[in-house]
C-alpha cells in the first residue's frame, strides 16, 4: 500500500503560549497524523479576534505548498450546536469553526465545503480537529469528511465608502512595528484618484500628500504613506512607531481626499 505524503499542517490560533491549550492541540494532531509537519502561523491573535486572524492568515496561506492543511482555531469553543468545517479550495485544505472567519478569508465561494459529522461523543476541540485532519492527511476521499454545505456563516467586513473625490476607509491592522495598514487598496486608490494630487487624513495627523515606494524614501523619523506588498495603503514612520506616536488605533477612520 502506498504511504501517504507527509502533510504540512499550519496552525493559527488565539491560544497563546502560556497554558496547555496549544500543546494539547499539537499532541492530538501528531497522534492523528504522526508524519505531519506542524508549522505555526501565529498563536498571538487577541482572544476571539477573527478579523485580525483572517487579516494575517489571508496574507500567508498561498505561500504554502499545495495540499497543505490549514487549521484555524480562533473564537472557538465547543457547544452542542457548534459547526466545524472542512474546506477544499485552490488545492489547499482548511479546517476550523463556522464563526464567520472563513467569509473574511475567501474572496470567492470555496470549491468544496463540508460540516464535520460523526462527532457524537466527541466534545474536545482538539479531538474534533484531529479526526478531520487525520482523515485528510491519510488522503481519504475528501467528501467523506462531512456533510456538504453550500453557505457558511458570514461576517461582513467594513468596506471603504467611495465618492467622486474621496475614499473613506478604516485602519484594519497595526503590526508589531506599529505600521498602520488601512483597508484602502491600490486598485481603488488608482480608480478614484486617476493620478490626481491627494491628502491622506487620519485624526489630527498632518496630511500626507506623497506616496513613497519604501520606508527609507523619507528621512529617519518622518511619516510616510505607501502601498504594502499586499496592495493596501499604509502609514509608517521611518525607523519609528507610527501608531503609538500618532495615537492611531485599529478601526480609526482614514480618508483620502483627491483634488
């Protein structure tokens, strides 16, 4: 009999590293798929914050090889009516709770989605996930992992408000360097701006009127705005901490005003 390939399993959770939740999860996964390679995406998602989890995960999962199994356990706890999903999309597998997080990750309907079944008597989250991931890792028919589902729970992400001369968005993410990422994309910026001069406004910050290509395009300590490699408008300070120094927080309003 052919041996299954060594599966890569990524982990994205809000468990942290200070108690037993993470090692217990890993123990279950290794038991279910002994040849697996566990790769930590992050376990430092603030508790219950599926928006932040989706923002981070969405920017990394495509970098993993096809066939990777991605486990997401954020804002996740067992209750009798909980639904847990297994998804196949773009030759990657995804396992996690049906709490709206997947609607923030995928821009289109995934190819196959199943509700995990056969869970009677299983009340431990690690055991639930280990059963599904073991099934996938052993390369059993994916459709046998659960019951088909056409639509999972949706969580609507805030979209920028568009006018003929402005884009009004929000701060969606602040990284560990205090760089500020907005939900305004380069495509939308170009579509509305049409090359016109602009002012970027956040709170009482001095308006920014030039796009930089790199953090070092301005002098050390100066503020800049640029588009990240993911195509989102961000505000940063060269060798500084923009969010702290400018008193910017996630969900603050951001406006780009075009002349």
